[in-house]
């Protein structure tokens, strides 16, 4: 299979992007990050990208706070295409992507969610799991579809909830698993050895 | 703490009851099963109970198929009380228990559900997890409240979904974890070392 040509969209620290960079540099993932886009001008993910010599830029999504405006989405697609991206990686991107991006990259937009979906879609899912009283939390990497955190699942990993967990300590342990799960899921995609049957991602 | 005095309600093979009997006999659980009730006259759980010398009987719940009729529920409570039961264990009991039983045994009715709740409440949850395309399934032991599979969680265990899993193979692996989880949860209750804060069961 050809090397994955990744475009990464983020809003925050970029620790998931870092885990992908690390996996690529360690030879565990046959991919290249072609461009990093952030909807927050001073997001740390941009700083990380620059440090690794990865092309990156701010994507102006104003005036919206939680979705991609049509113009910004078209801009985003244009930048991804010009960079030669074949697979779009959402890495802490705090906006709902819409149909134009999904149509531009059918079956090639991937997201990571800090919960064992279908439990706890939406925001601060680690807090939701804690409030629910779950003894297991976790992380899910999935293909993005038109719903919220609802697409076919590639990888899930469980994280034990400890008696003394706060939202912060639980979130930190979930992030450790995120950094394993995302490169693992992208490796599956890079291998090409999967097919989607209904909602099931059949691997191997 | 005093030894748990268990009443077990079942409808089927009684493999969860067997795991509790085994844990008691191995000295891993400080409990005694005082009575076993089944709503199916020839349920294998009754045969198992007899084999271990545990008092047991058929609980006639007709004409209802999926709930406990008022008369049957009062009958059930009377039998449990007469047997000296302090903790009610639902072990594959295919009926919704109602408020009379919950009021008779407040905070002392326990259920096991073959899914990582809150995902996949209801029936054939292993099939639901497979159809959803989950990569992790599991089991939850919880206190019973007025909802369906919604009470505070005592123990959860994850089970990997394999690529070649059928509903039957996945269910079989979930049952292995059920048989670990139920004695473990009852040991926590027997120890008395827990408290319920909101929805969280704080152990230790």
C-alpha cells in the first residue's frame, strides 16, 4: 500500500498529532503528515508542527464557535487537496465537520473520542463516565460519518476508573491510551487490510 | 461483616449462580445462598441448586412473560424473607423487577448485565455490541434501581470483540467474565467497604 498522506485538524495541544509523528519517526506507521490546520491561531499543535518541519496554518472559522462555516470548510478542503492529503485526521478538533469535507474525503476522515462509544458521545466524555459511575472508561478511534461520534469503529481501548479519580486524572490516563490507539488505527488504514460491513470494520 | 444471605432469582441455566456457589465453596466469597427461585419450572438453575442442596422453588409468574405480576412479586418477597435473605441476586432473571421488591430490599438487589453499561441496555446486548461494530464489549454488575439496567455500577470488565466473532462466540467470552465479575461484586458488598455517592459506588 502507498504511504498515508495525512492532513491533521486540531484545536489544542496536539498531543495526538505528536503520537502520530512519534509513530512515523519510529517506523511504526507508514505515513507522512502533509499539513496541519488549527482553528485557534495560537494552538500549541501549530507550534509542534513547526518544530517537526510540518507545513501548518491557522484556519479562520469565524464567526462560528463549534462548527465549520461553509467558506472555512471549502478553504480547508482546498488546502488539504493542494497538500496532497488522502486521509484527514481529527486530533482534538473542536468543531463538527460537515458534509462537504466528508464528501471530499469519503471514508477517509478519522476521529478519536475519549470514551467507549456508543457510551458518552459529545464533550468532556471522561467527566460523563465519572458522573455515571462507570468502572471502565476508554477511547474510540472511528471513521467520521454525518452523526456525532457515530461512525464505524476502528480501535477501542479500555481504561480503568480508579476510586480516587478526578476528571483530570482519568482524562490523563485516557490520553495515554489515545496515543496508542490513534497510530494503531492509522496503521490499519495504511495497511489497507480492512473492509466496512454495515457498521463493522473488519480488519485483516 | 456478617455473611451475605443471598436469594438468587433466575430463568435459565444458572451459570452465574454456579460461579457464586464456586466462589463460596472456594472461600473467596463470604456468603450463603438461602434460596433459589426460578420463573421457569424446568430451568436448569433449579437442578443446579438441588445438586448443591440449596432450597429452591418455581415462582409462578403467569400470565406475564416479562414482568413480575404483583401477586408473584409479593410471593417472591415472602419467600425471600422467610429464607432469611438480605441480598437479592438477579442471575439471568428475564423479568423486570418492580418497586415492591426494591422497597423490600433497598440497595440490596444486584443484577449482572452482559454489556459495558450505559451502552446496550436491554436484551441480547452482545448482539447489539456486535451490530454496532464495537471492538470492546463487556459486563456490568450493578445495583438495581427503578430503571432498566440503570443502577449504580459495582464492577465492569471489558471483553475484546474478535474479527471472527459471532453473537455466540462473543457471548461465551462475555460469560467467562460474568463468572469472575459477579463473585467479585458480591465480595465488595460482603465486605461492607463501599458507599454510594450519587451514581458512583466508592469502594474501599
